[in-house]
C-alpha cells in the first residue's frame, strides 16, 4: 500500500497532472507524469467503468497500487503521477501490468 502522503486525492492535482504531464502509453495503461521539484511524490489512479465491474476495477487498482509502491522511490522527489487503466487491463497478469507500467513511466520520462 502507498503511504498516505504519497496518495493523490485532490481533483485539481489529477487535472493538473493529466493536462500538463508527459504521457506514456501502453496497451493496458497510460501514465501522466509531472517531474518533481522536491517534497513528497504523489500517485493517483483512474480506473473507469469501461474496465469492468466494480470487482474488476478494484482488482486492477490494487494491482497498480502494489506495483507503484515498489517504483515510487525511483521517481524524482515531488513528482506527480497519474496512472489510468485502459479496458485491456482487466484480467491481465501482474507481471504483464508491471512491464507495461515500467515502459509507460520510461516513455513519460519519469526515470
């Protein structure tokens, strides 16, 4: 689980990150990254109803949170990241999701 200070909660933070952040696209997810200038890094997740039922959406969100927990320390301090799951994320193995997340973060310039 991500620490409380690392969770993005404000709608304004989500909007700013999605509009101003660099985008990394993969078949199962899209990342938006605003590079940091210091302070705590925050991460937010967007999993729409297009992904599936509530059970499926929560499963995908838990997988992504777990994967980001291991990667948040590699991001520059103060970065803001939004991970948006695409419908193809439903039913995908965690290893595949991890590969796509790494590739999307690299494409967005988060590393």
